[in-house]
């Protein structure tokens, strides 16, 4: 069933707003120009994916940083984007971060926590919905994750 993209983006930003403020991070949502854009998928799963990505962004971005949540709307697909200005991921680790239990932890200062399952689960869920997930990162500059899902006809409402 079609899920409105605006609600997805606003929802995740709302769920993490307090935590972001506590960490002195700016967490912002940018809604698509076009109104009523929807994707196909399981709403619970999309929310779990987004929660995973934003919680990573919060975990790996030092105070003063920025996290932006937005969508790129195409004719037949929509890409949900979570971008942070955090510590980034070394190029040699980037191909492995979606593997179960893989963590980049060579003397990284951000507080411990984590099993290395978040991104593996996110990828599993995205693929189950017929979508695609990929990540770009630059060390000390930030990380951007792209989740591409099939675009749906807008909800008749
Ligand atoms: P979990 O999500 O299970 O609590 P985790 O966050 O360590 O633990 P993943 O979400 O799978 O595990 O991420 C894997 C690794 O990729 C992380 O340990 C971290 O090194 C790196 N990583 C993920 N997201 C980011 C990000 N936004 N910025 C920098 N590094 C990241
Ligand atoms: Mg994680």
C-alpha cells in the first residue's frame, strides 16, 4: 500500500528531535516540493530503516553537527536520504558496513554501544521491499545514506 513520504520523513525527525537537541545536533527535515508523493513498502519496515539510519547519524556525529533528512523524487522511484556531517567512514571499510557485525572501531571516539547489526537489518528490510540502499561517506566530513523505493500513485484522499 502507498505510504506518504512526507509523513515518513516528518515522523523520524520527530522521534529523534529531543535526542538531537540534547546532543547539540541540528536535525532537519526537507519535504519534497511535490505534494502527496508516496512509496510502496511496509510502513513499519520503512520506519525501522529510517530510525536505524538517523540513530547512526546521531551516534557518529559530534556536537555542533547537522543531520538532514530529505527525499529525491523521480518518476518511478523515490530515494529517502539521511545525510550527516559526522566522522565519516574510511573508504576501505565502506564496502563492508552492511555486513552483519561489521563495525568501524579503530580508536573511534564516539561512545561505544552497538552490535553492528543495524545496517545489515536495514539492508535486509529494504531489499525485502524491492528497494536498494547505498552509502557514501567521506572521512571527517560525513556520511549520506540513500534508500530507494518504488514510487506509488499518491494516496487518494
Ligand atoms: P547497531 O546499529 O547494531 O546498534 P552499529 O551502529 O555499530 O550498531 P551499524 O548500524 O550496522 O552498526 O553500522 C555499522 C558500522 O558502520 C558502525 O559501527 C559504524 O562504524 C559505521 N557507521 C554506520 N553509520 C555511520 C555514520 N552515519 N557515520 C559514521 N559511521 C557510520
Ligand atoms: Mg547502527
